[in-house]
C-alpha cells in the first residue's frame, strides 16, 4: 500500500507554499518538489526525514508542470539520488532551459503587452517579482518526457498521466486508484490562472476548459493539489472552476464598450488586482478576448495597440 504524505514547501510567491507529495510504498516518489531556496530545501528535507526518507532515497520526481515553484529542487534531488525526472513534453524546455527559457517568455510577453496597450511605465513594476526570481530554480534534465495517457509504474503504484494544458502548455495530472495529483490544474477554492502566451500556444481559458472537462469523467475519491490541503469533492471543484471561468468571460465581454485595448478591459473586468498581479489579469483578459473572437462575438482591430469591439 502506498502512503501519501504532504510536505508544504515555502515559496516567495503570492500563492504561498507549494505541496510536495511523497508517495511511499515499494518506491519513494515525489510529485513536485518546491523552489530552490535554503528555506525550501531544509523544509523538504525535514518533511522527508519525518518519514525516514532522504533525498538519496527518492527514485522518481514527477512534475505536474514547468513552473519554478514546482520543479525548483528537482536537479538537486536527481543529482543526489539518481532519481528520474518526469514531465510532459510540452513543458520540457521550461524545466531543462531555466532560467533562459523564462527570460525569453518574459521578453515575448513584453512584446504582447506593448501590442495590446499595457502602459510601458507600469510594465516593469508589474513583472518585477517574476523577473527577480532567476535563482529560485535550477534547470533539470527531463529523463522521461510524457505524452497524454502514459501509465507509470513504481512497484504496485500505477499512475496515468493526463495532459491538461491551460495553466501551462504541459500541465499534467497523475491519476490512479481513485486518487488524482492535480498540480495547479484543479484547486479546491482557487480558480487557477490560465496564462496566455500567444495564438498558437496551448494555454488560456479555452484550452483550460477543455482540459478540466476531460477530468469530470474520472473516478476520484481524493484530490491532491499543488497548493492547499487535499480534498474529496473533486467533481465539485471542477464544476466551480467551470462556473468561474464562464463568469470571467462574461465580465470581459461586459467590459467592452466601443473599442478598447486588452489593458483597458483588464482594468474594468478585474479592477482590484494588486500591481504585482496586474500582468496576470491582463494576460488572462487577452486569453478570454481571443476565445470570444474565435466564437464570433467580438473582433480585433488592425494597428497598434490592438483594440477590441463587439460584432
């Protein structure tokens, strides 16, 4: 029988601690590992010690997605234990290329922000937290790049990788034995951020809707998320997220009067966002706008900055 242990690993991010889930049975497996800071490292080591486990005992590190708070310590654990690192192919570059890949994402986002009306004098403040965290993770080789539907076996433990793009291109949930390790795809009381990276990216609210719809058919008696405690009502959490996504789409559509940029619409649809999270609400607004445009409800203008209007 596999024992599941939650280790809360501190992060400097707005969301607070991240969960590292220890699966201890015939093998020792970690699902997500936390950021690469002295405090996080010692917290993770201490949590493992309580279970009689050290870094050297870990045989596999399963990543739910390629964000630094989830993979930051993977390289150290791999170097110390020889553990294999698993991640979806679509997030492989994020994990293996950090921090260069993340810098390129920020550069690309800067161009998108300029194109869609984000005031230049506010952009640096908005992304300061993201830009300053280059040492919060270390790149790690991905020993096995996962595809949707792959089954992983560790002794008697069997988990199926389910590709759930939306929060990241390569977000994945691990399902087995009526348990699901759902990373940042499904959180009990928080609607996950649906990041936006451009029209050809598998990220954004539309892709996220399709991902969580797939999860509704699964048998789940207990969910183990990337943040906050485990919870039993997985179907209820998925339904709440679906309703909240629909509400956000309606808020963005309702903000359109005449022609407005994505920046202007984000300040109307999400007026209370702190400056450090303003770039997130802007990116999500842009994702909703592209979804609404694909549905034929609105249209974007030519020129720069791009503006949006109802059809």
